[in-house]
């Protein structure tokens, strides 16, 4: 009888290894590679990166499984990723984005998975907001909207929770205060209004003051860019919010 190491292997795995275990191993490998990588976003990775190779291998294992086993497997993997986001949130943006991207691909396989994920996000919204990396990743892949995040953070700030300020700062650092912003100031309208009201009540909020200054600097920079491109060209998205 062949030992485990001598058994026939399919795509690098023993043939007898169940698909769910294969994918679990691949996900763990992706997480380790993401943590070790110098890149911060998927778009920064080389095309031959081991992360992409393992990602493709995961999809191959999923799509090569027969139905209804494949559907059940996809739902189990989606649940696994969701649990990772809550129980052991990725410490880096790349790891979070890779997992969120895989989750978005799983959602494309079945409406049931989409419903499962949306239901899970609703039930765990408070826990999700504990990790800015997870929030930004879910926004990036289209599984969460800025409007929803903005309202949730504003609610936290209205309760005068300092952690809400930290999360807001981290999300804005990853989406607004970057060379190629994926957000505009209006995306954080409710949060910034709540923060400003808090700042008026209590001036000793260094992080809030820092966010306010960054927002003004980003706004001034966007106005300068509009002027450089001329009237009607290169204009920033409309923004009526002022601090």
C-alpha cells in the first residue's frame, strides 16, 4: 500500500485528499505568501506570483468538483473566509484583499452564496468594523459600499468611541489619502460631520484634528489639479462637504 507521500498526486495534492482540505491548504498558503510579500495590493503583484498560482488552483479545484458537491464546497469556503475576517482579521491589506477577491469570485458562482455572505455581513457588521483592512478589501471587490460603512462609523462616533476614530483614519488612509484615491470626501460625509461635532465638544482629539487637516489638504490638492487641467477637464468628483 502506498504511503501518503507516495500516493498519486493531482495538481500537487494526494489524489485521496478531499477538495475541501485541498482548498484549505491553498488558502493558508495564500495567506502566508501575502504576509511575506512586500506588495500592499493585488495590482502590485507580479503575474507569476505564487499567490495568483494558488488562487487559480483554488478555482480549478472548485470548478472541477461535480454538483451539487461543488456548490456545497463553495459555500463552505465562503463561510471559512468570512470566519477568518471576524476571528483572525488579516493584519495586512494584501492578505485581506486576496481573501476578499476570492470571496467575490465565490459569490459569482451562486446566488445562495451571495445571500449567505450578505446575511453574514449584516450580522457581523460591528465586528467587521474592527478591521480597516477587511472593510477596505470588501469595498474594493464590491461586496460592501462606502455609504454603509460611512453610516456605521458615524454611529460609532456619535457614541464618542475613540476606536471609531482610529478605524475612520485607517480607512481614509487606504482609500482617500493616497496617490490614486478610490474614494472622495463625500463618501465619508456622515462620519466627518459626526467627527466635527465631537471635535467642537472636545478639542483634545489629536487624531480627529489630524484627519480634518488631511481632508483639507486633499481637497486643496484636488482644486489645484483641476486648475492645472483647465476648465471642464480633469475635474474632481462633486463634493459639497466642508469642514
